[in-house]
C-alpha cells in the first residue's frame, strides 16, 4: 500500500505516455493521411516546389509508412475475424 502511494505518479505518467503514443501512431499510420501527404508531395514536385531528391526521399518514407499501415490494418482485421 505504501509503495502505491509513491509509485502512482510514475504509473500515471506511464499510462499517459502510452495513450499519447497510441494516438500518435494512429495518426502516423492513418491510411487516408498518408495518401493525402503523398498526393500533396507529388503536386509540390510537379509544380517544382521541391527538388527531385527531396521528393524521392519523402515518397519512400511515406510509402514505407503506407505498407506498415496496411499490415496493421490486415492484422487487426484478421484478429477481429478470429474472435
């Protein structure tokens, strides 16, 4: 009981940290957000607002995030079907 009194602030911080991470991950791996960023990136490149090197670098990062997001989506779908 005494240890709970001393550890609750740490436990609360850990819980808040996990919730923040979950929310950030949801946005970071949101398929619609990634698709929108890819479209904006391509438009910026086509309008010569960014150099090709930057375009290719950012496109690669976004496509990797998209693949991971699709894997997460498929895993969650499989898990929900198994229940």
